[in-house]
């Protein structure tokens, strides 16, 4: 069960960032695709699956996100990713702000992946 859950989690990570990058490109091009109903719904389904699998994995491996530094870093970075990502795709007042936030969210996303792979709060030093 653990392997299947981890596979679902990793697949959700890949789908999530791929979708975010594509929506960012559409935002920059002012594509009508961003207004499609499925484009607004599917990311929520993917991200809910991602979060649910993360919670289940933490339960299975008996990791308390606030007792383990690297998991705390991931949770805090996830919150930052959500906020900055929303500014990047929707709430930025200008296209320049949205693009900068979009790039920032992608950087935060890769920080989260590095933390997960190294289990270090500062994965660049690991």
C-alpha cells in the first residue's frame, strides 16, 4: 500500500506542476483556455489528491510535520507556493507581477521537491 500511495503522490506532484506551468503560459498569452471550466476544476482535483496522499503518507510513516524540521519546511513552503501561485495565475494586478509570482511559485515548488528528496530544510547545503 505504501508504494502505491507514494506513486499516487509523486504522479500528483508531476501533474500539479505541469498543469501550473501550462496555465502560466496560457496566462502570459492571454489564452481563452484559462476560462474553460475543466481548467478551473482539474487542478483542484489533482491538488486535493496530492495533499490527501501527503497526509496519508505522513500518517503511515508516523511523521509529525511539526516535529520534523524538513516536513515543517515543506508545509510552510507549500503555503507559500499556494499564495504566490495564486498571485501568479489570478490575483497579480499586472501581467509583470503575475509572471514574477508565477516564476517564484515554480522556484518554491522545486525547493519543496528538494526538501522531500534530501529531507533537509536547506537542501542546497546537503
